[in-house]
C-alpha cells in the first residue's frame, strides 16, 4: 500500500533530492510543469487541473463587464464582503472543516446539500481534500503540495502541479483515496473510470454540477439586484478563486519563522495565526494545526470565527449532530500555562514556548 504521502501525482522535478532535502524548482520549471499538467491534448487525465483553472478564469467575463458598465462603490463593497467573508468563511466551513477534517457531522444530507451550495461553486472537492491531508501529514517537508519553503509560485500553482491524485493507484489504493471524499456526497468514479480520467469525480457530472450551481446563483442575484449585482458578485468570486491560492504560502509565514510567543502555540511547523484571514474566514492557521479536526479555530476573544458560529448555529437547530470544540483544551494546555508563566520571575521557567 502506498503511504499517504504518495497518493498525489508527483511533479516531474520531484519533491526531494537523494539526500532528502527539498527540491526547489525554478520559475521556468514551475511554469513548464503547470502548462504540461493542464494540457488536455497531452493527457485526458489532466482534465481536473485544467478545469480548475479554466473555471476560475471564466470569472474574468463578469469582472470585465462589471468594471466596464456597473462599477459603483456600493457594489464594490458588496463584492468585497462576498469574496472575503462569505466565500472565505464557506471555504473554512465546507472544504476545510467538513470535507477534509470531518470536524463536525450533519444530521441529514439535506443540511450538507445546503451548506455545500451556500455559495458559488469554485473548487472541486477532491482537489482540496486529498492534498490537504498530505499537507497535514508532512507539513513543510518534501512532498507537502504547498510547501512554503519552496516559494510563493510553487504554492500558487499547487492545485495544478501537486494536488491532483496519483495516476498509478492500485484498485485498493484508489478505493482508500476515494473514500476521503465519499462523505461529501460527490459520486465516486469506479476504478475503471478512474483509470480513464485519473480522478475521483466524473468530468461530466462535475461540469453539470457547476453549471447548475452557477445558474442558480446568477439567477438569484439577478432577481435581487439585476445584472449589476450578479456581475459584481461573480466578479468578486474570481478574486477569491485566485486569492485562496495565496493562502497556504502566507499561512505558513512564507517559509519564514514569523511565529509569536503567546499567539502561535503550535511549534511543530511555521503556521501562524494571521489577523486578516482569521478575522474574515475563521482560518486561524496556527490554532488549526494545533487541533486539525476541531470545528473551531478562533479560541481567543478577539479571534472571530464565523465558520464556527455557523457550525454552532446549525447544531443549535439540529442540523449538525456532532462537532469537536477544543477551546477548553487550548486554554488548559497552552494559554493559561503561558499566562501563568509570564507572571513568574524570568528565570524560573523558560521552557514553555517549547512545551509541544
Ligand atoms: Zn497549513
Ligand atoms: Zn487543515
């Protein structure tokens, strides 16, 4: 059985040198890899990477018309809130905490359907979920699909060059990998279909699903505010589609140690609690690496976490049947000892920052 680290299709430049050190490809190598991995004519199995960038690029159309014909401060603000807060928080709620980490469970598939389709569809589940498990398993080591040590572009292009699943999985391995998204309701390819398409999801179904979702939301925004509102919001979705690709690099300090004492308690990797992504999406990334399967990442009073408020609200109305909340654990194990330690004379205890 391939290890979890080998379930993604490796790039042609490889991840690690023979001595185990990280291979950092040049910009030229990265672009070459990118264009080869989205090239449909070269290999049908490139379809999902191509699709991911093609659909994201389609948002340029509403963006063009929005800027040309409808740009006002009010609509700009609406788009800003939609892209930063609504799409960002939805990413945390659905792709990150539910689809990947199973931090909470829905009481009925109906609520999963609602949550999944709460916003304009942008990312196919398998591109996000499978690779994100690998990211947690080997954060910042060779094989991490968005290893901050390898640079911004390496992370930005990752969904095409590092995140698609491996193409040489055995039937047993494919079954195991496809189970990673089974709970999201995506219809899984059979092994024979996987051998044809190289993916867990089926291209025709995926296209149909995006088309339905986009039609629904375009129609809804059109009914609410006409073409100006619909183009404003779809234009802003394009911003998020590209903006989200920058998160993983920055969320790990851009490969530099930016962790602060008393803020970033997880010391196993360079992840940091950034104020802006935290405040708008609940993505307090250092807290998240501390408790990956928690339904909540904002533990401190100022650490707003809209994603958690949504999950908490659904649990109150019976739509979420269970969730994991590590807030007490965080205070007991990390924050309170840190505070007590700070009140003590300076040389009495200096080990706390390295307690984990
Ligand atoms: Zn991370
Ligand atoms: Zn995660």
